[in-house]
C-alpha cells in the first residue's frame, strides 16, 4: 500500500514538474536563449532518524556537473548530476541514544529544476551581472546505506524485511524528491559565471538511513556473532515491535555548493548578439 502511494505521488510530481518546465520552454523566443555548462563542489548532509534537527551535522563532500538553459533574463531550466555523501549516528545526532545505530551512504542526485532570478541577470552583461534566485523541481536519486563497519544494510534486512516480518519486504534503493533552494549568481566575464546554491531534497523514502519502523528481534536472543542480527539492534536491549524509527517522517538531504559555468550563445547571428540582454 505504501509503495503504491509513493509510486503514485512520484508520477504526479514528475508530471507537474515536467509540465511547468515545458510551459516555460514554450513561452520564450529561441533567439534569446543561452546555455551554460559547469561544475559544482560543496557539501552535503541528511536529516532523519540519526540526525533529526542538526543542519550541517557530519557534512560530507558533494560534487558534480550541471547544464543550464537560460530562457530569458529571469527564467532558467537546469539539469544536474551531483554525487553526494551523507552519514549519521545516534552517538553524534540521533534522538534515541540506546539504539547505537549508524550509517553512511553515497547519493547519486539527478535533478531537473526551474530557476527564477529576482531581477534580470545575464552572464556577460555589464549591467545585469548579479542576481539572487530561487529554484524548484524534481529529483531522482539512488542511495545505498552501509554501516560504519561497511556492511550493506538493505541486504541484511535490519527491520525483518528478508523474513517477511509484519508483512515487510526489502525497500528500493532509489526514490524521488522535491528539490528546492536558493542562491546567488555573479557574472565573472563574458562567458564565465560564479554561483552559490543551497538546496534541500524532501524525499519520498524513509530508508536513506535504513531506519523507519520497528525492531523485529527479541534483544536477549540476538547472537552478537551474526552481523544480520547485531546490526539490527547493536545494544541487544529491545523487543520485537518496539519503535526503531518513525515511518511518518521521510528523510531529507541537503546539497550546498559553489558552481562555475561557461556560457554558450545559441543565437543564430551577430545582430542578435548585439541586441542581447544588457
């Protein structure tokens, strides 16, 4: 039931985002458009059961590339691939210390967003060379939580997924997210631009950290020599059906970074170039 709901919501979000961006593409003159290609480097963190309320706790490296399609001086469409790392533990940020759980994960973030500049901006302009902006859109991402010791957590079914406990089955290691954020753009030269961007991803999964529902083993019966069991309940102090996570709150992650881009002019003749946004 939950997986069907997630799939349905994902389709709605995808259709809405693609529809909005398609309308933007139809609303502008091709002769006035430019494209930018570039890279990003920065940091990433996550919010979930093992870090419910501490922004930038255990910040990890994030980097990647982007392609921006400038529709006019106010609107742009951007596609990015960012590679990010996130991690968390009860020791450093968790709200339930006696769980003693931890995880780390690589995230492959593919986002398509629309950007709105608060005032007119154009890379290479002597007048409109600076602008704050907002963005929003859709993200598809993959993740693979592992313990600090390097064990793949989804594969061992830490909440009883592999044995069908309480009707559970292994979760997908991909999902969708709503992407939104803000930033500042600054034109360095006729072709180069620098930008800062801060962005959140509100995901449709609660398993980035491998924690969502309840324990499935009786703590006193756990064999500490069996990694499948001890990684489910490291303190061996919980009973089956005791709360392990909160499946009412899905996980979030953040990517913050600096981008440098190079502009390509898509206009077809010199006359158009001479009447560009200035």
